[in-house]
């Protein structure tokens, strides 16, 4: 880990705790007020999951898997999607909807770990952190999907998610834009000059773009009042983090250019 970078443990805390707090706060505040006005908090939780997941992608793909990021994306998002639907169904079956996000997270960790073991031990991808990284990416993907789905539906109960997110088809948008938000940043920044700060600033920018899409979907389900906070925060967040990413890019590009141009003629001793 380079100097000044956030550790995987710090990012795990930000991603998992931030996502769970956002999802639960949105659920309870919406339930208490009988509205969907607080759905934006769940969307912010999903952005935390994007931030965490993008770094997990960065760590495993740094082993030379730059071209394999899309494959990891589909596998991990699929694991997250299965974990979300299965976790919500388990919580509903036991009539304990409040435990759904925790069950989802546990199932995602198990499925992701199995995927990692298969990739390293069976397919023989000799990457030391494969199991842990696949587990982390699946966990982040599940929280991302659940967070944006909660923002759209206004709740994380099985019936709400199935009716307003899955049956409506908005789950497709969540899957695609959520995946792009998490997996695009490293692909965009990879190379010998890739830095965690620049990659994660871009991840926040793409996360807010995904939040914008979730806000549009939330408006279709719960009306303008529920959508406006999501849309406003998403636009502001995108502007702030895109400008940060742009500043990072200029700084890093300047550092590279300062090494000088390639000589046009071979020097003679």
C-alpha cells in the first residue's frame, strides 16, 4: 500500500457500515413518516458501497487483470443480485424484514468466497488475494444493489423490492449502472501511474451518476417529492467528485510529463 492510501480495512468500514446505516435509516424514517422522502439516504449508502467495491476491484485487478474487470463485474454483480433476492426472501419467510440487509451481506460473502476459491483453486488463477477480493466485491455489489433498490422502492421489504424494482424492470438499470459505477474507475485509470485517490474520486463520481439514475426511477415509483432529494444530491455529488477527479488527472499527468520527452536521436557518447 502506497503512502497516503486508505487501507482495505478502512474502506471496508466505510463501505459496509456506511451502506447499512444508509439503508436502515431510509427504511425507518420512511416507515415512521409514511413517505419515501428519506430514500436518498439509502442511495448515499449505495455510493459508500461503490467506493468500497471500486477499491476491492482495484486491488485484485492490479495483478494484471485489467482486461478481466468486466468478467469480475458480471460474476460479482450476479452474486450480489442472488444474495439480495435470497436474503430478502429468507427475511420474509421468518417474518423478520429488519434482518434482511444483514442476511444479504452474509450470503454475498459466502457466495463471493466460493467464487474466489473456484477461481484460484479450480481455474488456477494464482492470485493470493483472489478469495478475499471476490468476497469483498460481492459484498459491495449486494449492498450497492440493495441500497439503490431501497431508494427506488422506499423500503427494503421483499414485497416492495419485488413489486417496484424487479417487476418494474428497474433492477436492470440498477445492475448495469451500479456495475459501471464500481468497475469502470479502475479500467479508466489503470496503468503505471494509477493512484488510489484518483481511481476512488472517479468511483464517487460514477457512483453519483448511478444515484441519479436511481432518483429518476424513484420518481416514477414514489413521485417527485421522493425523487428530488436524490436527484439534487446526485448532481451536486457528481460535480464535486468529477472536478476532484479532473484535478487529480491534471496533477498526475503533469508529474509524468515533467520527466521529459523521448529523444528524437540516439545520443552518441
